[in-house]
């Protein structure tokens, strides 16, 4: 009897604890059906591999969502919360990401060609291999030093590569 009560309490504790970053299932269904979910809670949702052309996700909460290999061609994500979201190899050509929250957002190998990123803090996002051709983005305020996670060997290798490209003094 005590074991049964403990199992129920444990199940409830896990369910309540994991709901902190759980998308509203109705919102996920709405996005998939009508390609629009303005202001929706999609936090933690698995939206990987979806084709969402001209999707309206303005003011949506996509914190921690998985959008790996998702096509968001010409979509509106203005003012969306994209913190800790995974956009690895996502296709966001021409999308509006103005004023989005990008803390720890992963855009590795993503296509952001012609995307609008004004007001978005791109400096806190991972942009390794990201295609930013013709994107409306200001990277001037981003630090140019290697990220804190870079090892000393990586820093020395980068410095030697830079030195190798400089002309020698006569």
C-alpha cells in the first residue's frame, strides 16, 4: 500500500516538475493545422523537420523548442522567445526575427539568408556555419574574441593562422 502511494506521488511530482517547459498540445496542433500560432506557448515542443512556410509565430514562446531541420521560409517570428531553442540546419530564408530573444539559441548550419534580425541579440546565439548572406543583422557589437569555451590550444592555433596571413616586415 505504501509503495502505491509513493509511486503515485512520484509520478505526480515528475509530471508537475516537467511541465515548466512543456508546450500546450493545442497550440502545437494549431500550428501544424493552420500554420499560425501567434502568441502561443510552444516551449519545449518538438517541431523538428516540419515545413512551415510563411508561418506566423509572432510573440510565440519557443523557449527550448526543437526546430532542427525545420523549414520556416518567409515566416514571422517577431518578438518571439527563442531562448535555448535548437535551429540546427533550419531554413529561415527571408524570415522576420526582429526583437527575438536568442540567448543560447543554436543556429549551427542554419540558413538565415535575407532574414531580418534587427533588435535580436545575435551575439548570445551559436552561429557556427550559419548562412547570413543579405541578412539584416548587426554583428559589430559582438565580441571578436574566441568564446570562453575555446581551449588554449584553439586560441593559439587561431592566433597563428592570423599571423600567417600578415605580411612580413622588410
